[in-house]
């Protein structure tokens, strides 16, 4: 599978991790989560989980209010909680 914007595939032979990395930067804050093939049961399932989490995160962040160009602390906490539950 090819990487898409905000989702990067990690398939290094020498690394202990195989899976997808979600990384999204909005308003000066970077949100990152790793989706392991081992945990999700394969590369397609980990990709589907990463893609679903990315869609939810974009909806949350794009629809939230900003103060002085930054996300509020509440929005950042909600985004982090969303990624933890993914």
C-alpha cells in the first residue's frame, strides 16, 4: 500500500515496528499516533484504523474554535483522547 498525506507506512526490515504512522499538524500542534500491524491484525486493518482516526481527527480540528490562531487546550485534549482510543 502506498503512503498518503498524513499517513506514512513503516516497513523497515531492521526495525521492530511495522505499521502506519498518523501525523497531522494543525495550528502549531502536531498530533502523532502509530498503528501497528501486529496490534490491528495486518497491514490493511492497521491502515483502515489509521485512516478512520485521521478522518475523525480532521473533523474535530477543522470544526473547532481557535484563540489567537491556536487550538484551545480543550480541543487538544479531545484530539489526544481520540487518538488514544483509536
